[in-house]
């Protein structure tokens, strides 16, 4: 066992070398998420679930406490240990993802969750995402093999089974997010632009072909696309109410607790949290929130210039791509620029899997942006 002196030294070294600006931004974002969880779920818990009005808030708080543990744990690991552990956890949660079609819990026609006696309901792909980025970045930055096209092909082979498993669930939102993140990694790794666009076009044609070849499996996608392009089709109730909430909130909002979207749209505190916030606190608060996100992303990308490790650079690019793309997709759905995907907003939306995934992701970012010393 570690002595008190050893624990103090570990904590001191962690605190001394961690990027405190990023840590403060992460704490602020999680704190805002907890606050919005309180104001957006208290009435749902008391009126619809007939339970303690702080039911969701308490669960959110517990997940954040667990998330803080993950942040500290992953940010305190040595670089080599972080990579090794990420590979092990990638394989572990990949097994869970493979088991989802057979033993997963089905909700609203999608089988995306695992419900185990020793583990509460969780979404394997959420926990898998940070470790997948580490694996893909490790493949693309492998120095012993100089053939970049072989690395691209190997990373693609790693990605394909995961995309297929997500398509089976079906989960179009996560499929799109992971695919675009991989595209981002390929793009920044220095691929020839002509080859990049040819490959991207062929892959896009293939995905569209899959949708048309299996209409029964992916009918819900066509319904969402139809409601997106044709608002009069009658299948866009949630999107309409979300847009109305943003319009009704105006610039300064209707006031805390005065919003109605959280009671009219199921899962508004996860998929439509931006609309909930905008209705009660106004567009000005959304702008402030986006500035915090952009400043967080800027702080991470600023560290890339001082990092000489290509693997670390690619991992950071991949992780920040997930945060940026997921945020853009979530906001795009809320303002009806994109079809409904069921995508949460990192740090802010309610959801245990999303909170833990973001915490792991944050821990890895803090690890790769801290000052390097020999422990």
C-alpha cells in the first residue's frame, strides 16, 4: 500500500504538472451540465415519474463524481501506461459492443444499451469512443512502418467492424460521428487530397447504397430525412417544439423554470438540452456556452504546437474532433439544420454513459497536455 507521503507526492506531481486552464474549463462545463440537469429534470421526475424531484439531478451528480475519478486516474498515468491501458479497455468494451445485438436492451426500436446485474444500463459505444481514437491515432503514427497508405488501410479495417455494429443497432448518429472523426484524423495525417476526396466519395456512395438496399432496417432514417426536408410530413414534432422553444426564449430567455419544452418532448434533457437552455436562459447564454467550448478547443490545439510526439498530436486531434463534431451535430439538430440523431451535448447533457465517456476523454486530454516529468 502507498504511504500518506507517497500519496501526497503523487497528488502534488499531478497538480503541479496538469494544465490548470483546461482543468478549470472542464470543471465549469461539467458544473453547467449539472445545473441544467437540475432545472430541466426536476418537474419530469416529480410529475411524470412520481418520484423525488431531484432523482435525475442526484444521478447526474453521482456520475460526475465517478467521472472526476476517471479524469484524475487517466490524467495521472504515464504516457506508455495510458496507451497500453487504452488498448486493453478498447478490446474490453468492443466485446460489449459485439454483444449488444444479442443481449442488449431495446428502447424505441433501437438496441444500443447493455443492462448487466453488476453494471447499470450503459451504452458501450460511448465508453469505447475515447479508446478507439487512441487506437486509430496509434496506427496512423506508427513509426516503424513508413507506408502511410498501409496505415490508412489498417485504420479503416479497425473502424469498419465498429461502424457495422452501430448500423445494426441502428445508431446513425454515432456512426456518422465516428466516421467523420476518422476522416478528420486521416485528413490531418497528410493524405493526398485527390485520393482523400475519391475515397470519401466512394465510401459515401456505399453508405447511401446500404440505406436503399435495406429499407426495412433503416426506415427510421428515411422518416427523419423526410420530416427534415418536408416539415409538413408530420414526423417532426420534436424538432418543431425545439425550434419553438428557441424562438420563444428570445435573446434573454423566459426565466429559470419557465420553459415548457422539457415537459413536452421526451428526453429533452439529453437530445434537446440546447433548446431547453435557450428557452429559459436565452440565446445569449448559448453564445456564452459556445465561447467556453471554443476556448477549450483553442487551449488544446494551442498545445499541439509544443508537442513533438505525433501520436499524442493525433490523439488530441481525434478527441477534440469528437467534442467539436458532436457539439455541432447536437446544435444543428436543435436549430433544424440537421435531421434528428439523438446526439447528446458533451459535458452538458444528462446521461451516465455520455458523462463517463466525456470524463475519460477529458482525462486523456489532460494527460497529453500536462508537463512531462519523470515520476
